[in-house]
C-alpha cells in the first residue's frame, strides 16, 4: 500500500532551535536509499507537538521535493483537536502528500463514538489513505476491535499503525481488511506472521537495510532466516529503550555523523551514561568501532 518499511523521520534542529531543512533533506535521502519505502513526517518521533503549522508544511514540502518521486510521504496530522487535525490534513493534502497518519486524540480521553467522529471529520477532507495510529501507552486509550471495525467503514481509512502487542487485536485488524503496520519496532516479525504489511519504524534510521531484508526474507518464505535476522537486530530495540523517543535515536544518528542536532524542550539531550549505552548498542550492531579501537 504505502510500502513495507516506513521510517518515522526525526526533525533536525540547528543550535538555535530552528529547523535544519538541509539536514532533513539529507536524512530523507539517506533513509530512502537505505531500506525505507516511505517516510512519516511530523510524527511523535519528529517532535510534532513542538512544531508550528508552518514548520510542518515546510517539512512536508521538503520531503516531497527530495524523495517524493521514489518514496511515499505520510504526514502526521493527528492532534487532540479535531479542528486542528482537519486543518493540517487539508493543507498537507494540498501540498501533495501520499497519506496521513492520525493518532487517537490524546489527553481529553473521548468516548469511542467521539473517536469515530474525529476520524470521520479528518477523512472527509481528503480522498487519500488514512493510517489510524493506535498507541495506548501514549494516549491512555486503546482502540478496541469494535471501534476499529467502525473506523474500517470509513472509505479512506486503509491501515492501522498498531503500537499494542495484543496479537488477537492485530489479527482482527487484518481480518477487517486493513493494512497492519507494526507501531513498535519489536512487533514487525510477530505482525508479519499474522499477515501484516511491515512497520512504521524508528530503528530503521540506523538499521533500515536489515529491516527491509527481514521483510523480504519473510515474504520469500525464508521464515527461519527472518527470525535469525530479527534476533541479530535486538540491540537496535535495546537502543530505543535507553531513554524516551526520540532522544536515543537522535543521539545514535549524531554518533553516526548525520548531524540532526538536539531537541526542543521538554525533550533534552541524553546524559553521558545514556550516550554510552547508545554507543554500545551501535557497536554491537557493527555500526561503530569499539571504543578501545577508537582510543588507539
């Protein structure tokens, strides 16, 4: 549909906190050349709550210009305000993005019928695919199968990014005819086993080719090979758990020379200990030389 491997791209900032569009473009190119079939721009990993609307639109336009001819560009336009989500979706549609990632409205904890109306309102302003983002750990609410079944009746709701390890619920999403994407990077293989498409990932910033290969092996019937590669990628999952996203992945990118800068508050730079743990994960993945060799 939108590709098997989508990377929720970080948003690079300069030292003064302004957008670094040059670094964003370079990172977008790198990701698409290294395993990503598409990019999700201004998701949580992209620090979307700290971005102005104009900055969001600049990022969409830059992604489309840089990689839109060879990768899908999905705009993260969901917020806790239906009116704001509709506005962002309308504007991103006009810019030409391929699809929209819309998270469950957070903080206000609407009832299921309110969630359904929220998605209906967003979907009404575009004819392009809507990816429903179910991430109960961040928004408190879980989209139950009954609610997802209602959402599936909206014509352009075509996929679910599921950051929930309930495999029965994931199976139900596939049975409803929706494309299932892993919303947590360690769920890619379990979801492939259920008929999922792939993942909307963070670790693919640094292990994109390996994740693409994992999906290819599974599709080709080499299930043992896919499982073996999944085990080898364990340090990339550990990396993401060092400190809250996207602090760890930005630290990893900076260590690897991509120069994505820091964060906007309330996110902060990693501590020295956290940075060393990120470095250790990258070393075990074979992406950095061991510290002992660097000291020679």
